């Protein structure tokens, strides 16, 4: 009987130990999946943005008419005059500094990442991303190089980690 | 036994949970890795697509800038792809554990470049897409306006068509008439030859008879001497007067030799005379046959039908002129047939019996003379033959000469005017202003090695080559790609075939639209004839008196040239009707219900013609021309760079596309002749509606000689009119002329000629004055100022240009029209490819080859990654890494 008393609660202990490990693993898998989905989404968005800007560079390089240049400069200087986001991107791209180019990427990113740009913010939120920060958008020879970082908020805090920082770069050949 | 297990209860939960949870975790991990595999596959595909797209962005910039063609340079390939791919895979980003989960390693990447620009279908597609989507605005506008322009053209041509049909009807009549007249001329010429040989024969007969007479005298003297000598008993030879029997015998022998020589000469003359009779006979038979054809051709009916047809002409003035012209032609036809009938009666007197008896008699003489050399006893005087032929020849020739001289004396001054015009026009062009200025010649070996000459097949060959170079067993899923490509290629071939068949059908004969076709040949013949005619007219101007002395043969010669020209005009008319049908067909294709394939082939022909005329320079492209975005006009750099001898044309690229020769001068001449012929055609309405000219024609048409010169007169005006047009057109940055004229520069009152000459002088002054001054002063800035002055002067409003563009065409516009109608698109594509390659090499890329400029890439790769989660594994399959298979095609 004494022998039996010594074994009381072993089920609980065993279950506690095993299920804890199991739950840790499940939490890990959940976080893993979320990070992975977030990375996929952002990488896809940046790839498409790079492609779009690399292609539009040709369009704005080729638009050499005086009228076109005046409209572009006005659009650039007086943002209110911009008709569409795409025109704004083109003007920034053509006449702007590096900072303007970063701004152009920021403007274009929702178009590259989502079918409907208005859904971009909701998608980021869904994947636990506060924002995608464009670290740099520079011309390197015939290439456009975009570097971005973003933080993914984990679904379950894990050993003190509530979010994790991710990096992504995209290099696209410019059509110019 | 059961108790044994029941008693050992410690750890059962652990065991149970281990078994259950490990299984559950493994399943979860497997699901996670499966999801990861799927998403990585898609992400990797997107990355390969992005990298491939970036490789495509490294297209040959010069090729695109100058020719609108997209191609990957030979030195761009796998390295570029890996550079982009690795960058996007974050290969050069610091990895810090889980931060970067793109752990793909792009191993075993296979990179192939497919479909080079040297392949005909690829090249076609690029040019067509450029014209449709990427062409500069000016070309786009041309494309948009072309249908409207064509409609206007059809309207003008349709108005002119009844007149052309009348002209074609007239040319039919003239052709028959001139054929008979030409035969008459040949017959007359054979008569003159016969007369000349007969005169020789008469002289030879006289000479022979003189020799025979001398021989008879010598023989008689010898016989007398011998008779006298017989009376002397001693038999010695008298030496009193120095005459001996030996000397007399020698004299007889000499006389005999002279007779033999003369007989031989006479025999030779008889042979010639027999030949001349035969020639005359053949010419006479040809004339009689031609005359019979003329009578049997039902020309009265043709003329009546023509009159019925011209009643449909809308313009009253033109309608009346056409009717008048037909009336004149009918009258002259009747007059001409009357004269031909008279001549026919003459020649019919030379019957077969007379001919045979004459030849028989001559042959008897010939044989008799042959016996003279063998036996002196056969020597006899001969009598003259051919009195009947001689009388006809003399009578006819005198009549003919008299008629020609009378007609030419009246027409001399008129024709001389055109000689003056030709000479003045030629004088205007001295100094190389309108002459052929570019004279490079390609090296044959270099030329034959160009991509356009190789013309490898389409994608089918590429696919086959790919299969030949790759082991099918190691390829991934190529079968679907192959099927797709084969299907696309078959579609493309179907389109081409349909279009070609339809155009062949419309043209009547497939060969007509090929190079060296009937029409092309006819135009060249016409240009040749016109050159001869111009030369004749110039000679009339230069030495009229001398020319008049030998006018009979030039007159007949001109008539022969006229027959050539008229034949070509008939051919031109037929072609023009076809051309109108083609243009109408193009316009009618605008509706969406029409067959798409035919529409594509028609547009393809338009596209390639437009591409050629807009993108490549021609002999008129001047330094003041604006360089389009995309043009082979030599750049500032290439002008100063010495063009390698034999490796490129100087400037006449468009002429090469039309003519296709390696000799730049010859190409320009071919184009000039073809365009000249086209201008002759386009000027017909203007010439035929010239009231003064028609009155002169009617006056001339009263006689058979006059009708020849009436036609010569009309054609001479056509020639000089078209020649003047050409001078306007071929000036550097030259002018424009009406597509279809209704008023010519020249008329017989002299004012038109003066006006035209003033126009030419002014044009030359405007065009070349600034350049000449700058050249003389040697200051390039002045040249620039001159250029700007010209450009400023030529500026017109858009509406003016638009309205003018519909009705007036420049040299380039004519070239576009000629390419569109006369050249097969495949021929043009090949030559454009050659030019592109040569120009690219000339501009600095000496190793450029269309055959190494790909338009499509194929990327086959199998990246691997290590699973992060524990998943069941199969040794040898995924024991260490998981592989992703990816095949990607990407192109322009």
C-alpha cells in the first residue's frame, strides 16, 4: 500500500511534463508558421515592388517631352497635384533623392504586396507586422537594390521574445 | 500474463504520451514542412521570375535605342541570373538564426538562351510588336493615320482609274498598230538592205561583164595575131611593134584571171543577195501576218467599248477629253490602216513565184560562174535580176523618207524643246546635288555571313537543337513546354501561309510578288526605255541637223522603244488595278468580323514597310533631318568615324531594303528607276487632261507617222514630268509631290516649262544655298545656321502637314508605298536584319551578331533546403535536404 502511496500523482507529473513539452513545441510551431507566412508576404511584396519600379524606370526615362517633365516636376513639388499614386512614384523616382526613392518604394509597396492596396495594412496586421521599414533604396549600377526590415509580433511570447526582427533585400535590373 | 503488465503502471502516461505526442508532433511537423515546401516552391518561383526579369532588363541598349529591338547581349547570361537570384535569397545578408528562413541554396542552375533575333519568326514578332506597341509617337501616328491615308489614296486612284482604263484601251490599240508599223519598218529596212545589196550586185555584174569584155578582146587579139603569123612562112614572131604571141597569151591569161576574180566576187554578191531576199521575205511575211492580226483584232469594237466606258467618268472635262482622244485614235487608226493597206498591196506584188524565179535565176548564175574557173569556154556575160524588187524598194523608201522628213521637220522644234528641258534639268543637277552620292560596296564574303542571309528557321529548329544538345532523360517537364511552343509556331506559320496565299491570289500569280517578278522587270524595262528615249531626245537637241540626215532609223528605233513603253504602261495599269484592290481589301478589314489572320498579315506588311521607311536612312536623309528615337541615320559619332570599307552602306539603307544589292550605287539606281516608273503612272491623269497637248495629239494623229510621234510626244512629256518629280524627291531633305497629279509642270505653251524651271532653281537655292555658302566659307557654324534656317522655313502647322501628307508624298513616302506593294515581307525582314547587324557593328560593337542575341531564357534549377523540423525521412530521398524543382521560361 505504501508502495502505492509513493506512486500517487505520477500521472499528473508525467502529464505535466509531457504536455508542457508538447505545448512548448506547439507554440514554437505556431510562431514558426506565423514568421514564415510574414516573411513570405513581405518578400513577395518587395519582389513585386522592385519589379514594378524597375520597369517604371523605363517609362519615366523615356518620357522626355517638355510637357511631361513639367507635369512630373509639378507633381513632385506640389504633392497635391498628383493624380495617382503611380504618377507620384514615377516623379519621385525620376527627380528625387535617395530619400525620395525610399519614399517611392514605400508608396509602391502596397501596390506590389496586395491586389488591392487598401488591404495592405490589414494584411500586415494579420501577419503581426507593424510596418515594413525601407532601410535603403539605391541604384547600384543597372540595378535597383531595396533593403527592408520588419518586426513580426509572435502569437505567443516565447522565452521573453515577443517579436522578432526580419530582413529582406531585393535586387532588380532596371529597364532603362 | 496480463497482471505482469498491470502491475508495472509507472511511466505508462509518459510512454503513452510519448507515443501519442511524438506521433502527433511528427504529423504536425510534417504538415508544417509540407506547407513550407509549398510556399518555398512558390516563393522560389517568384524569385526566379524576378531574377529572369532582371536578366531581361539587361537588354542591348544600343539595339533597342536605335532599332527598337529587344535582345540579351551575348555576354549576359548565367552569372547575371545568379547574382540576382542570390541577392534575393538573402545570400549576402548576415544570417542570425531564425531571422532568415530563406535557406535555399540554388544548386545546379541550368541557364539556356533561346530564340535569337536571327530567327525569322522571332525577328518578325519583334518588329511587329515594336510597330504596334513600342514605336515612337511619330510612327504611332502614322499607324493610326494610315487607314485614313489609304482611304484618301483609294479615292484619288478611283477617280483616276477610268482615265487609266481609257489609256489602257488606247495603248491596246496603239500596241497593235505599232506592232504592224514596227513590222512595216523592219520590212522597209530589209528592203533598204536588199536595195543596197542589189546595187552591189549590179556593180559586180558590171565589173564582171567588163572583165568578160576585156577577156574577149584579148582572145580576139591573140587569134588575129596567130592568123597573121600563119601567113608568114618562116613562122617567126614579128617583133616590129614589140607584140609577141607570148605577150598576147600572157595578156589573155591575165584577162582570164580577172574574169575569174570578178566571177568569184559576183558569186559572193549573189550569195548576199539571196540572203537579203530571204530576209526581206521573212520581214514581209511578218508584216502581212501582223497586218492580218491588226485587221482581225476588232479594234473598232475596242474603241467603241472604250467610248462607252469613258461615259462613266464623273469629271466632265476629263470625260470629254477621253472621248475626244478615242475619236482621234479611231480616225488615226483608220488612216493608218489605209496606209498599211497600201503598203500591203505593194509587198503582195512580190509573190512567191517572183521570189522563187529570182532565187532560181541567181543560183543558176552562181553555178555558171563557178564553172568559169574550170573552163574558159563557159565564160559568158550575165544579166541583171530583181527589177521588180528594186522598183518597190525605191518607190517605198522614197515615200517613207519623204513622209518621215516632212513629219520630223514639223515636230523637230517641239521635240527639241524637250531635249532642252532634259539638258537644263541635267544641268541643274550637276555638282552631285541629285546624283547618286553614296557609293559603298559590301564585301561579298562579309555580306553572305550576315544573319539575315542565314535565315535559320523558327522555334522548331531551336527546340530540335535544344533536344540534340540535351539528354531528354535529365530534363524535367519539358513536354508541356514543347507542345505549347509547337502549337504557337504552327499558329504563326498558319498566319503567314494564309496571308501569302491570299496575296498570291490577289496578285494573280505567286511569282508576281517575288523578287525579279514580271512587274519589277517591266518597270526596269520601262526605265531602260525611258533612258533611251531621253538620250535620243538629247541627241536631237545637240545635233538636230545631223540627226535629221539619219532620221529614218532613229524614227523606227523610237517607235520600237515606244512599243516597249506602251507594253509597260499596260502592265502598270493592270498592276495599279490590283494595287487598288489590295488597298481596298486593307480598308475593308477594319471591321472585327473579318478574318483575324489576314488582318494580321496585312498589318505585318504595313508594319515592316513602315519600320523600314521610318527607321532606316535613305539617300535623301540629310544632316538637317531630325533623328528619330530609333533610326539608322548615322549619328554624330559614326559620321566622324571612318566606315569600314565593305562593311556597311554609307547612307542608302532603305534603297538596299528595296533593291537588295551589295552595291550602294546600283541599289539607288534601281530605286530611282522603279520610283520613276511609279511617277510616270501617277502623272498620267495630269498629262491626259492637258487640253493643248490633246489638240496637238489629235493634229498629229492624222497621219501614220504623226501618230508615232504623237505617242512619243505624250510619253516624252510623261518622262520629263516624272523626271522633274524625281529631282524634287531626291534632293537632300527633298520635297513632296502630288500622289496623283491633275496638272503637270509642263505644257506646250512654254509657260509651264518656265514655271517648272523657276521652281527647280528656287528649290535648289533653298536647299543647297546655305550649305554651299557654309562649305565655301568652311565654317561649320554657318552650316548649322543654314540647317536651322531650312528647318525654320519648313515648319508648318499640324493641320497643314496632315492635309499635305494625305495628298503629297516625299521620297520616303514613295519608298513606303513601293515596299508595301512590291516587296514580300520576308525579303524585307531579312534585309532589315542584315542592316541592323551591319549598323550595330559600325557603331562600335564590332562582334555584334543577331544570332547571338537571344530573346528568351530558360532556367532550370533544383535548389535544396534543410528541414528545420523533425519529419519522417526516407534514406536516399530526403535524408539530408529537400529538393525543389523549378523550370522557368521568360522572354520579350
